[in-house]
C-alpha cells in the first residue's frame, strides 16, 4: 500500500528544493537526496536498522570508488527475497522517475546504482543481501564531487 502519491511527493520536494536554491544550492540537492529515501521508506513501509552487512558494503564501496564521497548509509531488514526486492526497486525507480545507472550485478548479493535527474552529482547505491529472515536492503547516498558543497 502506498501512503504518498509519487507525483505529489516529488512535486513537494521539487518545490522545497526550488525554494532552497535561493539560499544554498547544496540544500536543494540535499532535499532531492532525502526525497529518494523518504519516498522509498514510505512506499515500501521500511524501518531503518543498523546491519553489519551494510556497514561492510559501504566500506567496500568507498574503497572501490575513492572518487565518490559517501554522504550517508541506510539499512533495512525485510521479509522479501532479494529477487522480490529487485522487482520492487525497479518499480519504485520507474514510479519516482529515478534513472538506473547500472544493471543489477552481483553474486550472492544484488547491486545497482540510481540517479535523480533533478539532483546532479548524487547517486543512490542499492545493495540487496539474502538474510535468514528474507533480505537486507542497503542504500548509500554518494556524491561524485559535482554536487554543490555546503
């Protein structure tokens, strides 16, 4: 069940970002980064909880791509399988107009990166890991250096 219309949430965040542009471009970009997480959490009914697998994934991504700055990491445990979450993430990205930067890759875990056309310089790194109870969903918000600094 969706609690928020994707178009309404995106429009609200876009207006908020536009209002913040006059004050600081970085704040507008932060609004778009928060939108990705807020819309995902509300559309999939997520509750954040720390997981060692997500901490390890974030450290590995930072090591593998030192040109990207990790801004925040978020982890969730869900009862769905990684394959089910993969389909949900694809639908979520389509509904909310996020662009897939990579194909799903990985062995034992699934990985994909997304971007918001309205938040240049930010990427959302998604990792799906199998778990005894279903899956662990990890999201890393990263900057490629072209996002405005605060």
